[in-house]
């Protein structure tokens, strides 16, 4: 059951990540895509490293186990570095609607990786129904043209899918290695890896800093993706990941397209189709189904006594529930 802190982290992650697409759309007019990502992580790394150096002692900063090292690599290379690099590359060959739908496969891919790599996280039938509703809602929100979704450049869709898979796999690996570092410190270690990876990819693709147009809009967009989406969003997301697990944490990516749609309407003058409103409600219904795992309606009803063949009617401890009750949305070993 998600507590208030987890709900707050979920909301902040969705809001900050959702704003990324609005800022990126504005910033890509002035920056080459991979260099934009690299500069974003350069700034974020400097800020977050400075923060942890001031607020953490040396023992809290030093990786002490193999799990810490693997967690840093999964964070910097997979969840932050490759996922963002592939997202920006793929969007050059596909529409934003197609990109939003493909990247929203993240919550669907996460249980697949978790089923193989984690014994403590399983998706139950109720959880699958909730995720399915969420995915349908995402499709309604972005309202893609079926011809564009099914046609277009297959390379772009494949790159976007690879980015979503990297993010899902990285989140599951972080849970598996059971690192001792705090999520904030792990991000501080991972951001330089993500920046180095992005700079390397930018160099390999022939991007040049001379192509950057330094305008006020470019500075604002870079500031947002660096400070808000590059620091605050990842701090909230990885804290949520540590608290709730990979499957639930990655449900953030169902809400991100909805936030992006509203942000584009409010800040960029983009219209919201009536079908998108239906999509918002469908996403909410999906989360309601997932959240129902925490509510056992039978526990709200008067308990029925069970009959012991010797002592007569009895009840299961103080809860009045059957001893075989399990969580409704996710099942654990």
C-alpha cells in the first residue's frame, strides 16, 4: 500500500518528467538532440554532486559493495543515459504521439524483466487489468493517427522501444542488486556516467557545439531539463523506486503523457482533443484498479466464524480474515 510519501514522490516524478517533453520540444529548436541531453546531464551532475558533498558524510558517499557499483552503472548507463539518448534520437524519426505511446510501454516491460530477475515482485491478474487500462488511456490522450502509428519509420520506433526497455531493465536491476547507497547518492554517481555516454554518442554522430543557438528560450529549456527534470525528477523517481519497487514506480510513465498534454496546452497553446479527456479518465480507472489491491472489501464486512471440529466456531486471529488472503494487485513470494 502506497503511503503519503510514496504518493507525493509519484506525483512529483510525473509532473517533473511530464514537463520534460514540453521543455525538450522548445529546446530542440536550438540544440542538437544528443548534445542537448549531454549538457543537461553535465549541469545536473555538478549540482547534485555539490549537494551530496555538502549534505553527506564520506562514509555515505563511498560505494562499499558490488551491489552499490552495479546500482550506479544501472542508474547512469541504463535508466538515465541510454533511455534519454535513445528517446531523443528516436523522436527524430517518429512523431511525438508515437514516441509517447512506445515509451509508455515501460510499465508493461517492467513486469517482464521483474518476472525473470526478481522473486519479490509479480504482476497479478488484477494488476494486469489496471496496467492495460492505463495503456489504453495513454493512447487516447495522445490520440495518434493510426496511419502514422502503424506506418512511418520503423527505425525510429525500434529506437524508442529500446529506450523504454533500457529504463525498465535498469529499474529492475537496481532493485535486484540491493545497493546500500541512498538513491540520491546513487544518482550523483550515475549522472556523470550518463553525461559521458551522451557526449560520446554526440561525438560519434557528428554533432557540434557550433550548431547551438543561445537564445533566452534555449537557456530556459536547458535550465528546466537540467535542474527540474535532471535533478529533482530523478531524486523523486529513484526514491519512489526504492520505496515501492520497479513495477509500481514505473507507472509514472503512464501519467507523463497526460502531464505533457496539459503542459503543451497551457504553455505552448496546443489543443486538447475531447478524446484526451476520456484518456485521462481511463488512466485514472487503471490506477483505481491497481490501488484496489490495498482494499480488501471482505475485511469491511462482519467476519464469518469458521467451525473447528473440536472446539467449535473460531476466527483467524484478530483480523477476522482467512489466513490465505493475499494482495490483490501484486503478489510476492
